[in-house]
């Protein structure tokens, strides 16, 4: 079984993935794979350089992301072209990595901030949303990245709104409290996922009334 783990920026995806990892669960981060497929020597990077010229490369041959972003930012045709080159490679490599992980893990996690937006949800059997209120998301991201509030808000605006993500997820972890509260939910979900037949969304505590039930 592949679980797709998602959430907005600073919601705690990496933290929760590491918590599952501490229980012996394998996971792969879609952002890491997206970076890998445009590393020097990769066919996708050569295709990008052929199309846009050496201006999209740094002196050391790595991708100049800012330059590429400027080109595709306001040009849907170019964005589409770029996605047609990179998305199949990301998908292929994600699936290969998940397959490797499956050999040593009862189930595996695909961690992706844009699981629903990118269509990567089609690669998974079940989705898990890491949820925090927007003010906590902002505060934790600002503390972690030391960026401006305007920058974080513009990233937030490009991601699915909290309510939409919650509506799409099969399971939810409430990460608005401390690490212990998060871990408690991870342990419960892990037990369900290990059975292969999860049927309940965990929101925090043992009170059955707080669990939302969704079909598998
Ligand atoms: P994401 O991967 O979704 O962007 P992270 O896992 O990096 O989010 O978490 C964002 C920041 O919030 C990190 O600095 C992390 O240490 C912190 N954090 C995550 N979960 C909690 C929590 N339950 N309590 C306090 N801080 C947390």
C-alpha cells in the first residue's frame, strides 16, 4: 500500500514522515525527486538547456531555477512544455523508489506538498493530510525558513486551500499541538495502515466521536 502524505508549507509533512520513519516505514519526498530529475547529466536538464539556452544554467552546470521560473512564470505554453518533460520522469522515479522501499516496509509513504494539485494522488492508495491552522503554518514556516511573511503568503496562495485539502484527504493528522500529540496520532495510524485495511480518520484522541469515517 502507498500512502500519499500531503499538507501545506510548514504543516509538518517532513516531521510526520520522519515520525513514521522512526517506526520503520519507508518514505520518499516528491520534492527531492523533482530536484533529482533536473540534476546535471539528466536528460530533462539537457532538454531544458536545449530549449532555453545556457542562461538557465549556473556556471557549474546546475539548473538556475530562478531563471527558469522567470521564463515559465507567465507563459502557460512553456510551463506545459516543462511539465511534459519533467512530470513523467518524476513519476517514473517515484514509482521505482517506492517499489524499492516496499521490499523493507509494510507500507510506504509518498510525501508531496502538491499531491492533489499535481495529480500524484493517482499513484497512491490512500491519502493522509497533515493539518494545521494557517496562523500556525505561517509562524512555523517563518521560524524555520527565516523568509518574509509576504513570501510565505504567496506560496500559501499557490497551494490548495486548507478546507479543500481536508475534504480530499482520507485521513487527517492534527499537527497543531506538540510533537507528542503528533506522535500519538502517527502510532495509531501506523497500526491501521499495517493491517492494510484502514477505515478511520484519526483526529487526535481516543474519542470515537472525533473520528471521521470514510470509505477505503
Ligand atoms: P513541511 O515539511 O510540511 O513544510 P516541517 O515538517 O518542516 O513542515 O515543519 C515545519 C516546522 O514546524 C519545522 O521547523 C518543524 O520542526 C516544526 N514542527 C512540525 N511539527 C511541529 C509540532 N507538532 N510542534 C512544534 N513544531 C513543529
